[in-house]
């Protein structure tokens, strides 16, 4: 799920930057979708780590859960940064009118 969050955020950014048909306003839905995917990724990684600890390490997957948590946290930070950037962009656009 963390990779999906990163893909959504990166896809929205790439579409707004490289496509002439997609502007910044059309790419806005990528931020909340990426935020939700990243949030659920961090939650699922935490749950997987707790299951690993509960089973005393017999089920394995601690490294994968740690990697998912790190990628999910990174995607969460990117989504928050994107939301702040869009907010500043909206304020500056309204102020220039």
C-alpha cells in the first residue's frame, strides 16, 4: 500500500508537470488519495509488526513490516507536504486576484 501511495503522489505530480492537458487543479485529488493510502499503510505495517511480536517471531516478516512502515511514513510526509503546497498555492492565487 505504501508503494501505491507513492505511485499516486508521483503520478499526480508527473501528470501535472509533463501533461499539457492536466493542470495543477486536476492533479489535486492525488494528494488526499495518497494520504489515505499512506495512512493505512502505516497502520497495517504497525499491525503486522504487532502480530510478529505476538507470535514471538515465528511468522516472520518483521523486515517487510519495517520497510512498509518507513515507506508509508515517507509517503505520508509527501502527502502532507503536497497538501501544504497546494494550500499555499491557493492562497497566493486568491491573493493575486
